[in-house]
């Protein structure tokens, strides 16, 4: 695809994302997207065979952006800090900064939108949602396991359980942010989670010094 064609495709995807986050996928028509994006039907169908194809490409595009961001945050943390706990804290704080000051006000979570309307999508789209959440969780699991291996926690807990906790906190926080129109909620809850991590790992960290 040419550079111009890719820009056109991404413009349509970005427009569709905004509409879907506002109205849900079922409530967003192709005509809505055409009007908001300022493109013709011919331009739309040049990139997307149908609304179902748009749904598939939109989720893949969105998930690729998210996973790239999480990997970049982890790489930055590892480049700046040798200690796994400092890496984890940097990673969580960096995400808090991102989620509390997005380019545009938070409208919730794309994965939640797709999950709630899962019957409207082909199985491969639902598989992309599940795989993205697994990959996202895997990054957290790796970082938590590195900390646990260095600093045994004060109470029994696994890296997977901690990953489930933070992912659930983020997903729930995004829903509340949409409901209340307050972009600070998820970051605030993540701060409390970091305080919980301090209680879990501070005794081992103190003993190692």
C-alpha cells in the first residue's frame, strides 16, 4: 500500500475508533464513519470489504498500538534501571502519566467495547481481543516475576495474580473514567496499587541492603 493509501486507511480507523468509543460498534454505521472522516464510500471500501472487516482491522490496529506502547515502556524501564523493582515502579508510573493525560479525553476501553458486543464480531476478532490482553498481561507477569525472584514478597502471591490485579484495576478504572468524565481515576488507583507493592516487597528489599 502506498504511503498516501496508508494515511487514508489510518484516518478512517482513527475516526471509527472515536465513534465506536462514543456510541459502541453496533451504534456506529458506515455512513457515520464516512461523514465524520470526510471520505467517500469508494475510499472506505477500497480499504475495508465490510463493516465486519473494519471491526477486524480496527481491533488489530488498536491492539498493535497498545502492545507497542507497553513494550516501549518496559524497554525504557530496563534501559534506565538495573533493579527490577525500580523498573516496575518506573513502568507503572509511566503508564499512569499516559492514562491520566491522553491525547484526547478517555472514553473507556476499546477491549471492553468489543467484549460487551462480542456476539457482533467474527471469532477471529474476539480472539484478537483475548490474545492482546494475554500479551499485555504477559509483560506484567514477566516484570512481577523478576521482582519476586529478587525480593520474596511478604505474603504469598504469584506474578500472575499481581498481573490480573493491575489489569483488572486498569480496565475497571477506564470504565469509571468514561462514566464520570474524570481521567485521573485509573492513575490514582494505580498509585494505590504501587503502595500495595511497597508493602509486599519493602521487607525483602530492606533485608537485602
